C-alpha cells in the first residue's frame, strides 16, 4: 500500500499480488491507524476483492470521506445529527469508482459537515497527524489525509469548500487536488456551501490524482452544475513538459518582510518556497513576482466565512431529526427539532449558523452578503487577470507545517493571516488547484500550491508533475517523528 | 439595522432552533465582530457598489433543464429507513394542529 496506483496495477496484472491481499492489508492498516490516530468513522471489514481489469483502479482499495453518501453504509458527515444515517444510494463520484472496480475499505472522519479546518470537530473525536500525533492533520478531510499519509491505501476521497483537501494534504505531506468546479458531480455529497463545494482526491502522487479524477469526473443529470469533460484526459495529458510556461507568486503573501513577528517555522517555510521558485525556473518556466491589493486580500477570510456560513445555514435547515436523524425529545415538533439540533451540532457549527442567519436577514444582506459577493468577484477578477499572462499562480500553503493540536480552535481571529486562507480563492473562482509536498520544516512536511484558470486542469497537473519529479517527496509515507 | 447583541444572537439561535450556551453566545459575538470590522472596510473600496456580487463559481455557468418526463420515485421504505418514528408509510410526529391535546 506504499506504492502508486500505476505500480499496484502492474503488480496486480502480473499476478505478483492479488486484490484480496491488498484488501486484507488495507483493512489491517485501517485498524492500526484508527487505534493510533482516530482517522475513521467506519471500517468496512466485509470489503471484498474485485476483478482486476485494464482499469487502473480495479482491485485497489480506497477511502471515502464520510460526507459522501454510500449505499447501505453509514454516512454521518462526522455529525451527531446523522450518527446513524445510512443512505439508500451512492454519490455519483463513489459509484463511478465502484464501476471502475475500486474497493472502499473505510469512511474517513472529518470536521463536522466540512465546516472546520482542524480535524478536531469530528463526532468521533480528534484526528491526529501521523507525522506527529501532537499536531493537527488540518481539515476538513482529516481522516482521508491521515490514512493516505499513513499508507492505508493510495488514495481517499475528499471535499473542498475553502481548502479542505489542499490544507490537510499539506499538513500530512501528500497530494491534494480539487479540479475545476463541476468537473466532478456533487450529487450525493452532503452540501456545505454549494457555490464553493468541490469534490476531489487526496493521494501521494500527481499521476494518482489524475487517474482518480479521470474516473470520478463527468456530467451528471443529478447535478446541474456538472459539465461535460469527456475531451479532458488528465492522466494521458501529463507529459512533464513545462518549458516556456509562466508562473507568478503574490508578493504580499510570500515576502517574509510582511511578517514582522514571523516564527522560525514560517521563515523556513517561505525560504523553502523561494528555493522551489528557483527550481521552477531551472525546469524552464518563468516565474514573476506580482502584487495584489493588500486591502482586497485582507478581506478574504471574512468574506469566506460570510458566504460559506450563509449558504450553510440554508443548506442544513433540513437537519431536524424528524424525517431522518435521531429524533429529539419534546412535546411538539419545534421542541423536538431544537433538542435534536442543540445536542447534535458542535459549538463551531452552531456559531456559524447564527452568523449565516444574521447575514441573510433582509436588512443585513446588502452590507454583508452582497458585499462579500462583491469582494469574491473582485478577487476572482484579480486572479483571472493574472491568468491572462500566467499559466498558474504558485504559492506556499499555510504558514508552516502542521499546527499543534492546542493552537487553533477554528476561531476567526483578528490576526488570521491571509497566508493561511488564500486557497479559498480557488473555491471562489472554481479554479483547479493542487497541493504537493515541497520540503520539511521542523522535520514535518510543508507544501506549495498551484492554481490555474478554470478548465486548465491538465496544465495545472503538468506543472505539479514536473515539480514533483524534480523533488524527493513523491509517494512519501508518514514517518512518525513524535 | 439592529445591533448585534447577546439578545439578538439568542433570538436568531431560537429561530434556527438551536440552543446556545453563554460561552457559545459570546463566541458568536467575538467572531462576528471581526467579520463586521472587515466587511465595513469593504464599504470603502472604490466603486464597490458597482460590482456585481458573484454567486456562482463559474462565470460561464449554464445548464439545460431535463425533459419534463416522470420517472419512478424512490420506494417509501427507502425514504423512511432513517426515520426514528414512523407508522406504516408515514412519519410520526406529535399533533401539530388543534392544540397540544
């Protein structure tokens, strides 16, 4: 399970290993990882091997984030409000992988309904980082990142509304890719903020990301925001040829002078990133430093919270415990719903619902909701302007390696650095965006991100592949340092 | 516009059918204060009111409505399989009309 999908497929085809052996190994590792890091909601001990075909994914185990609907399999979204919920259908993305012969072996824990970025708000408890169990995995795709990094299987599904695939991938030293909005159907994915939600994958190499998304993508009559991508072949289009490509990075985010109180970890992270900029140049790409209005960037975190909370408040109003979910106590239906929601939701979710509701009040919409939408437009326009000249924007992910578990409780604070939140722009504009590991700080992995214009997924993956090939972090398995 | 106060937070939570502890109420106020401050600064952006708010991720978002053809509905048994309180083919709830008795 420490191999890439291509390598596993080769071994399967040549009968050096069997699908049954892979399933047994993945299940054994699942239990070990659950014991140590608390990464799963459900382990599917009755998972069975599948026939090995020409499909690269056939016979190979994978993990599913617990906000994907899985037929006859518990799907909780890591929330007490759905702690016993068993869907009667598969999410389209899951069904496509099953059709390819892939084998789900577990459902991974996540921040409740995807509404957190720490991996600490799952109803099953905190997910720990397999590199250092005193640190976070980040979230919300916490269990998926943990399990892939720990070598349970080569890939797991994630979802990404702000950075929920790409940041945990960074903290766990693996690859996290969300394609252009709508390339993968969201049918069967529990909605958080519909205009920002993306399906995607966490894995250990860029080619694996391409293989899995090739299998999951496609127009779906059940998701009217999905689009026809039959002419896009991600895996086949990866050739590593990046000569002449143009990249840019944002001065306001990458210049260490902008962080007068920078920690040693942040300084090392930025220095490491600039070394990778030089690496890009040595690969034949040009890289420019560009500037974006700092006021606009500084508005980003609040704008994200405003939009996502408003959409979430609406999306999750169906969680009442009446038609599904544990029935609350009370002498009338309102008391029952209140009991269900008060006991079921974590404090983070409740807080964000109230903020979302306030923002959506008629008298507040102009000041908060519409202005947030205006800033979203301005940020996306600024990025699209860059894409007129550049093939992609390259930036460091987060402010360093994984944070300590007691350091961040998902509270939006005044000193929230835009550096921590800039991946949200990829969700605002639906841009294809991939995180790959780019080094180590304090013996822990750090990462960079490459984000391109909509529909330019192949280009983004090619840049990532070229960089990955020039570094030593492809397909790395977590080595516990603490 | 009503000021964002502890009472307003409790009122909104009640409408959302969510109970908040004192601590949770304070956390809402603290977090919202930052959002409020940042979004107030946005009002000073030049020509901000002339910008059309962005509501979809894709600029070229388009879709075609499906043909209006009836397709089979899901079986009632499937629809009710996650319901804690049901009777036959129906969801069971306390009486909602005619008072509590």
